[in-house]
């Protein structure tokens, strides 16, 4: 008889969160993959919500979220904002994004519609509030 198993993450993935600033723990950093039109590359990072960054509420704790980036010149501002959110001062350097794995960042999570369903979408990052947070983030330069 066919069976199927769901992990806690599988069950929580479909949870629509209330739009807010959340602390997100970055579990995995993927690799750059070509877009469908082969003109640029996308990168996905998988994380989970730790808590609401403003209230401390843990209502959406462990809800998975995907952080998405594109390598087009016009989209690099989103990557720079992400790095600043980790406490990195941006300069004319190369940054190893894989070093973000295991770090926590504060991100705005909003709701969006994708293929007719409501999804959570990360749309911005806060700079670390304290120097301690910035030093804990450690630079990700190579």
C-alpha cells in the first residue's frame, strides 16, 4: 500500500505568515543556476523563521522561507542589502555567499501570489542593530 511521510518542515512550508520583519536562520545556500532564458543566474538560500524581530513573537517559528537572488548587474543591490544585513561593509571585493549558511539575518517577509496561491516572499533586509551583531555575522569575503 502506498504511503507518504511529511516532515515538520513540509507541513510548515505552506504556512502564510503575517507580513513583518523576522529573524531568519539560514540553513542552506545553493549554487548559482541559469535562468530559463539562460541570460542570468539565480541563487536560492533556504532558511527558517526564528521569531518576529520587533515583538519577539514565535508564532511562525520554524516556518521555512526561501531567499532568492539574481546575478544581473541591476539586481546586485539586493545582494548588497543582504550582505549589509549580515554586518558586511560592501566594497569592491568578491564575497563568498556560502559563508552566510548558519547565520541569522533580519528580513521583511511579505505575502505574494505565485501561480494562483499565496506564498511568503522575502523583500528586504535590516542592517544589524548592534556592533555585536555585526561582529557575530563576520565578513564573507574571499
